[in-house]
C-alpha cells in the first residue's frame, strides 16, 4: 500500500542544489555512537556524515536526544559527570572522542551557540573580544569585533554603544551577540542547539539569514524542533526519533538522514513521514 | 481588623469561633516574639551607647591606657584599636584566599563524593567553638614560644575560613552554567574560564561574605585570650608582638572594679558595635545591589 | 557591508595529543591543596586537643568527667569536669528551652505574618542581633541585665515558686546561671530563627494553599503543613543552636560568676566548660592544670563535633527527602 504525501511544509528554494554526495567533503564521520547518562542511554547507534560548508539540521520530537547528540561534537558532554559515550566521531578523519584528544582544542575548532542566549556579563565589545584575546588573536581586535558583529547582523544596532553591557540587549540581539562571539574566534564548525527557540520571529529570521550567508565559510549543525526552520535553512536533515527498547527503555535513534528536500517531500521511512506531516507528537 | 463570618444554611462551621481564637492567639504570640527580638537589640544598643557616651572622645583612640592609674589623666585604648586593625587585617589576608580557593575547588573541580566531604568538613569547622580554636592555637603555636599578634590572626583566620568558603560556594553555585559553557565552547581552558568568567561574576557575593566575616571576627574575644592577650599599654603595630584588641580590652575592663574602666569598656564597645552594625548593613546593601545587578540591572 | 568582505578562511588548528595545561593543573592543584588543608586543619585541631589533654587523661581517665573538683594547689591537685558539665548542660538546654519557641515565633512572623514593608527591616534587625559581639552581650549582661533580673524576675520566681529547688535564693552579685541562660538565649535566637525562616520559606506554596483551601486557619495550616514539612530542619536548627550555646565562652564567663559546684538553684553562680577555660586565660600554674583545662576543651570539642555531625546528617537527609539537590556545576 502506498501513501501519497502532501507536504505540510513548504520548502523554499533559496538553497542551492546540493552537489552529488561523492563531491561532498565529510567533516564529521559518526560511527556507532551511543551516549549514556548514568545507566540510561540517551541515543544509540548513530552513524552519519556531516558535510563541509553545508547546513545540517537535526530534527525530532523532544526527548529524542538531539541536544545530547550535538553536544557530542565538541565534547560539551564531558562536563556532565555521569556521561559516557561509545563509538567514534571522526573530525577531518581524526577521532575526537579518543581520550588522548584535548577537549579544549576540539572546542577551539568547533564553536557552539546555545539554546538560551548566554552573553557574558561584560560589555558588547568585550563579549566578542574576550575570546579572541584569551585565545591569542590580538591583532586588529577592533576590526575583528566589527567583522564578527557585522556577520552576525548586529553591528548596525550596536555600533554606537559597544561599551554597554551585553545583558542590556534584547533576547534576539543577545543571541546574535553569542553568534558573533562564536564566529569571532574563527572556528571551523558552528554548532547551534535550538538557537531560535527563545526568540521572536524577526530575530529568528536574522539568524537564519546569517547561517545562509556564512555557510560558505563555516559548517553549521543546527538542532531544531521547528520543522519549518529546518526546511528553510538546512541542506541536509537528520531525523531522530524515540525508540523503545526492552524493559521500557526509551532512547533516541537516527531514523533517516538525507537531503532536506528528500526528507520533507519523499521520506523513505514511515516514522519520518509521520513526523514531517504532523501525524506524530 | 475583623472579618465577617459566613452564615447560612448548609455551611459547616464546626468550632469556628474557638479555632479562630486559637489562631489569633498564635498570631499574637508570633508578633510578640518578633517584637521581643527587636526590643533586645534596641535595649543592647541603647545601653551600650548611653553608658559609653561620656568616654566617647578622641582620647579613646589616641591615648594609651595607664597602668594602675591613680591619676585622673585622660587615658584611652589606642593600643587596642591598633591591635584590632593589625590582627583582623592579617586574619583577612590569610582566610580570604584560602577560603576562595577551597570554594573554587569544591564548586569547579571536586568530584561529587569529595565535594560532599569537603562541605561537611567546612560545616564541622564552622561549628568548633571559638574558645576551642583558641586553645588549639595555644597548644600548637603558643606553648613554648609565647603569644603574638600573628598567632591571634591565625586563630581568627580559622574562624573566618569556613565563613568565607561557605558564602563563596553559595555564590559560585549561583553563577549560571550557561556562562561556563559559553566560555568553554570558545575553546577557552578551564582555569581561564574560572578566573575570568566565574570568579568576576561572583565577586559581589564574595565581597559581601568577606565584610560579614570581618565584622564577625572583629568582635571575637575567645580565640585571642590564649594567643594575644598578655600585652603592654604601648600602642604597637608589630604583629610579632602580642597585641591588645578591642574585645579583649572590653573583657578585661569589664572585670575591673574601677567604674572609670567600665566607662571605657562601654565606649570601646560602642565604637565596636557601630563598626559592626555599619559593616553588616553595608554587606546587606552590597548583597541587594548585587542581586539586582545579577537579575539584569 | 565592507567588514563582511574581509572574510578570512577559517583555519583548522591541529589538536593531536591531550595537552596538559599548566594553568588548569596548577589551579586545580592549588585549590585542591587548600581543600585538603582545611581537612587536615580539622584533623589537626582534634589531634592537638587530644594531645594536649593526654596528661590529664592519663592521670584521671574517665573519673575526670564525674568528679566535682578544681584544686590547682600544687601537691593537692585534683581536677574534675562534673560541675562544668552540669553547668554547660543546664545553661545550654535552659537557653534552648526559651529560644526555641521564640525563634520559631520570629520565623513564622517573618514568613507568614509580617506585612511586606516590614519584612525586610525586621529580618535585617534580627540578623544584626547575631552580629553583636559576645563580649558586649556579656558586658551588658553583668551591668544591665543581671541587676534587673535579680530584683525582678528572680525574686518574683523565688517568692512564688521557691519550693522548687531551681528557684532558690537570688545570689547577691547579680551573676547567676539564670543570667547566663538569658544571655545565651539572646545569642542563639537569631541563629535558630534565621535557619527556621529559610526552612519555612522552602515549604511549597501549593501545600500551604492546599491547606488553606480546606478552610483551615493560618495556625492550623502552620501546624498541619509547615511544621511537619520543616520538622527535620527545625531539629537540626535547634541542635546547632544548642551547640552554639554550649561553646559560648566569653559572655558566659562574664555573667555566670564562676563557682565549681553543682547547684540546682538557677539563681546562684555556676560555671561551664567554655567559661572555665576562658577564665583561666591568664595562665595555668601546673602542667596538669593546663592539661585539665585542655581536657575540658576536648569534652567541648566532642560535644560540638557530635552536634554538628548530627545536624548535618539531618539536613542532608531532609534535603534528599524533599528532592532538593545542590545545583549541579560544570
């Protein structure tokens, strides 16, 4: 029995067509990744590749381990005492989960923007400049700050009050400030954990535009619970869902990973289809 | 203020009058308890002020006391004021860095089991009576080599340490994890995150805790009795000597038979009390201001 | 737009091998050393006090604890802690008996009754009381409180309840165990009330509203919801108050009069462990006397360690029960 899918999400065509897979350069290769808190698995057996200079979205119902997953890419989960993981994540061919890898160096290359804006209690200027200074990128600091703020589409709004506290900005501006802070230190990859979940539509739009403009320089991985957002910004989309194991165990699992267009218009898995057509959760 | 009782058919109001009477009595007692607590403070401050007023003049801080005084020459307690400044100042320099480091360890580095051990140790240390700290330092340092201001400072620092550590742990716990994560996600190492992001954010609370701790130990007598109390009348700023302090001076003067000595005790007590009240209120003001700032100006 | 054009190609920096960061390691080492230092310090306190009292322990053993004697005359030396233990227990429990209802009343007032505008100031005033140095409370105790108590409450209680041994003849000096009890009450009142206040504030408002919605009066809500919820915490607060009262040396020394006997009369002079030690600060004549004083300190230390451990145990158990966890940290 075949079902014809009426996509509930209108896919905008601002995205350029993705080159064929063999011409894509994988930046992350995830293999058999399990992430475990204490005795409870959050995600199990995830394998996928993330490609350079694309925006990759991770979608799925809440509780499917999206956030846990994205925090594996820059070892942020190391900070949680009971956390363990097995499997590998290769970044440019190098396993970053290995114990001999310095998590600080990993994070230096792979920046992150968090769900809730978390500016430092410093001035707008220092919020951006502090990381550069600490990491030794001291030359042309002013130009660097201006560039980062411009890229984050915040410069025009704050150029006259760079000395004001970062906390004096609105929520949307704060989040863009956090993005500026992340890109000012020139990472290779920017991870975004539901960056727009606490923002108004205008701020959300600004952030999406930003990803679009910057993806020629950076690789973005974005977790979102908002399918429209994934459809708008992502080149590739991974759909995670909650699976039931034995004894009532529930864990997140990668169901399907493909070009965004394919995920939203012709998914190959029934569960993906249910989710994107709104029949799930 | 009285409220109208509901009346009407079908309303169940069993024993309501009696229950309301009990309630009113209990509420009245709670008001009374609060009134008593405040009245005590008022009476203490008033009696100290009233009795100390006559001797409250510049002589108190500029003139030295006179041994076995039979004259009416003006005398003061300049030695005690100098000693208190030196001893409390050094105690602060000892306790503050140690307390902050302990708190940083507990909050930023220690694994959970060690964290609970250290917090328990801090709580236990805070509960050791001041007089026991006094004889501990006496046995450890004074026996055989004599008293000194420095040893007095050490005993006060032991009293301050758990206080500073506790308040700092509390403030560090209030620093949002999001800030640590933001810094770490930039690839900033942990020590730099702690020193440049976490501690600056907590500095207001640490300052408040320090002011309170200083106010508390400035009035401590017990640990100093055994470590810095056998003193001369000279005004001395050298911490290698045993130094007189305001609380010890008050303690000694209070046991003197001479009413003039009592008056000086009251006057010194008044100065001490004003300092401590001022410090406590400053700390409180710092705390509210800080809370307002953390809440986003 | 111009700034955006100066885009730099992000460069990848190598990160092979886990670098041992000097900064991380040294901060952790220094902070860890401080934490270890505190632990060692507590151990050292216990050890030094035990060590200092060794001579008295060897000479007297347990008999020290039940003997009433304090005779430092060389040749006829005899020491015992019984009268000081008695005085400590009598004064600290007496103070707790008065301070407990008073503190809980203050805490209830502050959390449940006080109009918003006076809540802050009253809290500040009660906490300020805790900041008044004990030597000042003592000074006030001898010259203001003592005489007042003797002529009013003490003589009245003696006249009316004189048949009870506790209410004997008021001592002439004004110094008495009763004055010490009142002074200690004043000193532990702010401590117990501020802990209780925090406890009452933690009672979930849904619980309180649930009770009030049943048609209970405020007092019935307090008895039925707040007290049971905060019971463990209040016990811990009272133990901490008791421990504080036992350990207070200065103010008690000033007002208690210092007599090494066991008397049931609250209005006569007495002595406590802490005040005996404090009163001997000008020096001991013999090494056995010094060692016996430190032995008194050991007894005090054991009391306060026990009290604090029990209180902390209760606090942690209650916290677990109520699901309060210390904020997790990165």
